[in-house]
C-alpha cells in the first residue's frame, strides 16, 4: 500500500471553556515514525482521537494524502488506533478479538481467517490464538491489540501510550518490537508518550506538546541539541 502523509492545519478544539488544542499546524511524512511527547493534560490523546475521528469535531483540517478526513466517520479514515488500556473483548478469544474489526467491516469470511493469522503471526502470537485475554500477560495482550489494529490494514497507525501499562523491562522490549513492526510494514505511525526516552529512541521526528501548542518539532537530535525554550529543555532533561 502507498505510504500516507498527514497534514494538520490550524487545528483547534475546546471542551467548554477549556482550550485543549490551540492551533496545531504540522506535517507527518509518509512512512514516518512520529512521536508526540508532552506532559499529562497537554492534549496528546485529544489530538490523536481527533485524527482517528473520536470525540468532538475540531476546527481546522486534517488531511491524509491530501484528502480532508474531518467529516468521515472513524471506520472510513483508514486509521487504526491502539489505546493505553488494550480494550480487548474479555469474552472473546484472541482470534475472535483480531477478527472482530474485519467482521465489522463486512469482509468476506473466507478472507478473514488468513488475515487474522497473518496479523497474529506478525506479533508472534499465532500459537495463542485460542486463548482468552485473561490468560495472557500484559505484553501479550498489547501484542493482540496491535495485531487487531494492523489486521484492518490501516494507512496510518495511531498509538496512544501503548506501553505505559507494562513494567520497565518489557516496555523496552516492546518498544523495539513496535519499531521493527513499523519498519516492516512501512506504516505511517504516530506514537504518543509522556516518556522522553521512549520518544527519543523510537521516532524519526517528534513534537513536544504543551498546553495544546507544539513547542518544537524536529528530530530527537535537533530537540536535544537546540531546544527552543525552557519548557522543551526542561521536559527533555528531567521527565521520564
Ligand atoms: P494528554 O493525553 O496529553 O494527557 P488529553 O488530551 O487527555 O491530554 O487532555 C487534555 C485536556 O483536555 C485535559 O485538561 C483534559 O482534562 C481535557 N479533556 C480531555 N477530554 C475531555 C472531555 N471529554 N471533556 C472535557 N475535558 C476533556
Ligand atoms: Mg493521554
């Protein structure tokens, strides 16, 4: 599949009197692993949800491959999102969880089986296909959530703090797995985190977000070498 670029133009979003996104303008390149780094409450999840089509409609434009998606429902946007809480269906097996999104999209049954198996194989969990989520470790559950999302073959992968519920050692391992999966699929990926090391070690480029405003955008090296303000310097230096 052709790699998708994303352009965000003058994006604003408020909840009542609270401005959460205060004019986001930026571009994410086709095939890029892009990280949004920012403290809790900076608007990271709201921005990701706006791209996915969840929550209130923001002002401004979101274009994927030049096409404005703001008025499309989530399932027509060609984006797949993985959440911090894996949100697997507890009453379904691993296989059924991964198949669910394809059934929802009314894919013919004969095609679903092979797609589910390919997705589970990709994350190394084919042998656990008949297990229930409760019989899996946290890392395995997160791999199922990933498989479920890549099975729908999105153009864009959105990851909202997908590793933050895992213990430290597993987080480092999953970070590598995530990156290798992304490289293999060449999937334009937006990764949200409050962990500067996680952003630094995974991303091609990153943006530091604070108060719904992008403070700085560039390669991890550029941000570390030449932070534009005290917030960026402090956040990269002290946050973990
Ligand atoms: P982050 O993911 O960076 O921690 P969020 O995007 O979740 O930040 O939230 C940014 C701000 O928007 C917070 O102040 C939060 O309280 C507020 N917010 C998020 N969702 C809602 C909502 N549905 N209703 C009201 N306020 C919200
Ligand atoms: Mg969040």
